[in-house]
C-alpha cells in the first residue's frame, strides 16, 4: 500500500471516530429533549390539579352561600308558620318549606361531594409537585452531563482535527475531494475500504483479477468499479 493510501486510511479512522462522537452528543441532546418534555407534562398535570382545586373551592363557596340563603328562607317561613293558624295559607307555606328543606339537602350533598374531592386533590397536588421536581432534577442532571459530554467532545475533536489536518497534507487534492464526496454521500460511511477475499468490503462486489493484481502491486490508487470507494489490500492479508 502506498503512503498516500496509508494516510487516507488513518485519516478515515480519525474522521469515523469524530463522527461517532458527534452522534453520541446528538443522542444525549435527544434524551435531554425527552426529559424536558416529561418536565413539561408534569408541570401541566400540576397546573390542572391546582386549577381544579381553585374551581372546586369557588364552587363550594357558592354552595355555602346558596345554602345560607335557603336557610334564611326556611327560618323566615318557619317563623311565619308559627304565627299562622291552621289555614289554606299554612298548608301552602308548609309545602314551600318542605321544598326549601329538600333543596338544602341537595345542596348539602353537593357540598359534601365537593369537600371530599377537595380533600383528595390536596395529596394529588403534593404528588404532582414531587413528580415535577423529579423531572426538573432529571433535566438538570442530563444537562450537566451533556455540558460535560460536549466539553469532552470538543477536546477530542480538537485532537482529531489537528491529526486529520496533518494527514490531509499527505494526500492529493483530487483524492481528498473524492474521499470527502463519498463520505458526505454515505452518512457516517467509509470512503476507503480493504479487500476481503477479493471482494470490496464496502459493497461486497467481487473484484476482477486484473484490478486485484493492480491493488496487490499497490503502485496505483484504485477504486471499486461498483461503489467507487478507494480499495486497498490490508497489510496482514493472506497471500493470494
Ligand atoms: Zn465497492
């Protein structure tokens, strides 16, 4: 294998590692997005409960006011009933009073149900607050992990960049153009591959004996006729 190809193989090793590092950071960023959407959900759930609590509380106050009104009415009529003798008016008032008492019972039942729900909501709000706090902690843990990850990545990438710049100087402009073109076309893919059992390791195509012999000689730079990747014979390849 000629020196230029060797440099290209080394360059690719660095580029592939750098690509994998970037992919790792992307993955971390996505998991952070997951954590922060869980945080948003927890916040929304808490808001719903707080809103329900306020609504029920206001409703209970209305019920209490209505109950008090009906109670006033009932007291007034009870008093008038006492003043009246047995008469048609007495019977009518008695019916009215019964109606008021039924309404009061209905309101009382509704008040009881509302109070019960209010009692339930309080621990639900506490639990929702705890979940929100947990979600918030997950976000900050992941955020600091991500920050650290990005810092580590930047240090490693700087080393890769220095290494790859040095290697790129050893490779012709034309080869670099082809190399970069193939690598951008195939996401995270490779542009220079070894021959394995006389096949291109990139696309598994058989290589013709003529081309294989040229690769073995190593004097020229050869490419796979099928996938256009640069091909080389690994140093430790068994003799053909
Ligand atoms: Zn190929």
